[in-house]
C-alpha cells in the first residue's frame, strides 16, 4: 500500500500545502514530502495550512488544534496549529492527531452532505465529554499507530 501511495499522482492540492517560513523554537520543521504522503494515506483532499503557536505547555488544548479555514482561493482549507515548543515526538504525535481530524471532517461532510465548516458545530454536539468523543479517540488511535513509525517532521542540523 505504501508503494502505491508514493507512486500515485499528486492531487491538484499538492501545491496548496502552506508551511511556516521558519523553524520551530524546539528545532523541528515540517517535512513536505511526508505530509503529502500522510494526506494521501488519510484521504485528505482539501488544502492544508500549518502554523505555529507559542502556547504555554501544561495548559489544556495548547498542543495543537484543527480548524476549517473558509475560502482561500475559492476553497475551504484545513488549518492546523502546533505548539512550536513541543518536542519532536510530541509535535509529531499532535500533528498526526490533527491530520486525523482533517480526514474525519472531510469524510463527515461527504457522508452527511453538510458543509465541512459545520463539522465541529454539528458533529461534536452529542453530550459526550470531549476526551470520550469517538472523533477524539479515533484521532488518538491514528496518532498512536502512525506517529511512532512515521515522522512528519525534520530536525534542524546545527
């Protein structure tokens, strides 16, 4: 399967992968080829914009986040923000987790027919606590399976 993904033609959005222009404070950066592979693997079809945050560690929800960006170049986009102070391993795990949310939101939109930007507003309103939601447990499973085996980040050479 991996060989098929690597050799598959890039979709039109391959040029719609926007990365920060500088290294994280922790000394890692995003590996574009690895991200394209992950997007194929998870069937992510919309463009992706990656950003850093400088949030305080130890505070809830500061490792990373996924949002649906509305209409850049006429299309919806995914926006993932990763805390740039995380270690390489923590950032990689968080990135896989947030990419899983990209995949989930697209699949949810295709299956329900609802606009993708309503994913969190509609799919997350089920009365279940945040950490117990099936979306979160699934995203964590994706991160636990792929994170240790496939890095989406590179380390800065000193």
